[in-house]
């Protein structure tokens, strides 16, 4: 009797399941799925258009600002433009995700309100993100970096190509693109704010007559000063110095930031050519130089 009752109950449940499955309106379900899919596609198209038109508007506004020179520093203008685009893009992504979840039927508000332990874990995990935002804000406020500046951050040297709300992009001289979280930017060496000083070291032999070397350097300086607009001051002759175990004759030049390597190379080449012409002996490393 017990077995028969159990079988009857099981058969009844199977019959109910079969009936529920048979009574489903597959046409209606398919229609709802198609409606949802169409709504999602329209949402994607709408937010893509909003993102595109917003970028176009922001770029146009900053181009007009550049024409009217509202900000004299073009690097500063490029920095604010890049940051504005980043904030706009993240805002669009947030509302797009919210709209997408709502269309699918996910109760976003209920999930956020009742997340509980998940919210706490998410908050702890987002500490780094918040740190990036805060540090990025102060970097922008204090004008530590601007797009186009040549900087060194944590032994990474290069040109700032983008300053975002979470990361800063620095392109090295070899083309490497470095993504640096803003919270890791603690000490910044900015080579684009002030005039730079470069040391031009001429490696000379110990037998060289220092007075002849100095006279030759002065003559070269007189010729090059008029043809080097990057110079910010007259070259300063320091004189003989030792670099390791090598004897060198040092000249210090002050130039506009970003041009120190080219100008130092130009001066060194002229010095070497003039010294060779006067047969002033150079050391074995005379063809090499150190720039500081």
C-alpha cells in the first residue's frame, strides 16, 4: 500500500510538471526574448551615439578654447581635455550598465541596497580605486604633470601621453607605453618645467695644455651662441675635472627643457672638431662623452 501510494504521488507530480511544460506559451516567450534583444540593441546604439556625440562636443569645445587661448599652457589644456574625456566615458559606461541590467530585469536598486557582505568586500577591494581617484585629483590640482611633459616616475622616464582618473600613461623613449596607477605616483621628476643644465665633458689627455683647451672652447662658444636659440645663458667653462679615473674638461650649458641632449651633442661635436684641428691630444675615450 505504501509503495502504491508513493508511485501514485510520483506519477501525479510528473503529470503536473508535464502539464505545466505543455501549457507554456512558447510563442509568447519567444516574443518577449525578441523584444528584450531588440531593446538591448537599441540601448547599445543609443549609448554609442551619446558617447560619440559627447566626445565630438568635448573635442570641439577644447579646440575653440585653444583658438581663443583661454589657457596659455597648451599642455595643461591637453591634460584637462584628456581627463574630461575619461570622466565622460566612465559616466556613460556606468549608466549603460545600469540601463542594460534594468532591461534584462535585474533589480539593480534592490541588489545595491541588500548586498550586505558583498558590499563590504567590494568596498574593501575598491580602496585602491578610490586611492587612484584621490591621488589623480591632487596631481591635477597641483599641476604636477601635464600631457606632453617629460617626467620620471619610479624609474620610468618618458613623455606623459594621458592623465586619467585612475592611471597615467607615460611613453618611454623606445616607444614603450607604461600604465602607472595614480596611487603609485609619489615622487615625480618633471624635466619640462624649468630650463635644464647639461654638462659637456671633453675627455683630454693629461699632456694637453689646459690654457689651449680653454681658448679653443671659448672660440667655439662665440660661434655657437649666436646660432643656438635654445640657449638660456652663456656657456660656463668649469675646467678640468675627473670622471672616475679619466681627466675631462667640463663646460656647462643652460638650455630650454627638452633640448639638452641635442644642444650638448652639438657643442661637443664642435669642441672635438676644433681640438683635433689644433692637434690638442685627447684621451682614449675622447670620442665619448657623459651628459648629466
